[in-house]
């Protein structure tokens, strides 16, 4: 019996010692949330650079085919094509407080945007809180939706600080 127990323990420890270990150089799609978060911060900044440059080809590459922009209460503000057609109205975009939260192949990236929007030929400075929904397909992140909170005046009857 002692011999059997000794053989079992030797086998147990020898099998444990040869277990395959995970590679330290995993691809981004297999990396942990910290790597995905860092990638999303970089992508968010690159997307913002493409907005500032009004680079339609780069912007189209960042957006899923079903991309849409929404107001804070969920109403549709613009479809993908409408957003792309009007992005030239926005300039001097800067983002602050970029904060990604990764949920597998989806992520929410929040940030505060300061920008200039031109309406009827008149530029004005604006600030918005953004919540961008990113989706990873085939190892590539793209933006599926942007939800926008335009900082507005609040009133006692308003449940939201967003307009």
C-alpha cells in the first residue's frame, strides 16, 4: 500500500511539473483587460485625431457599419452616414479623462470632449461627456455607438444634467 501511495504521489507531482504554461507574449485579442484598455485609449486618441483631420477614410475604418450617435436619453441623433457627413463641423477636439471598461469583446470608453462646433457659420465652444461603445470583431476594435451628454443647464424638473 505504501508503494502504491508513493507511486501515485510521484506521478501526481511529475504531471503537475510538466503542465503547459501560457506564453507571456499573447496577441492583443488574448491579452488581459489592461492591454485591451491601453489599446482602446490609443484607438480613441487616433479616432479623435482623424476627426480633427476630417479624414473620412480613417473615420470610416473606425466605425462599424451600424454605428450611430445617440443623445443621453437614447434618442437617435445621427446615423453613420449622417455623422460622417457632418463631422467637418467639429474642430479643435480635445479629449480628457479617457476611461475604458472592457467586457470581453465589448468595451465602453468614457471621456470628456472640448471642441468647437460651427453652426450657421458661427463657431462656439462646447463640452460634452462621451460614452463610446466599442466592439472587437476578428481581433479589431471598432466603434458601434457614441452616446453624447451635452452639458446643459439643469432645472429642478430635470432628472439629467445633459441636454
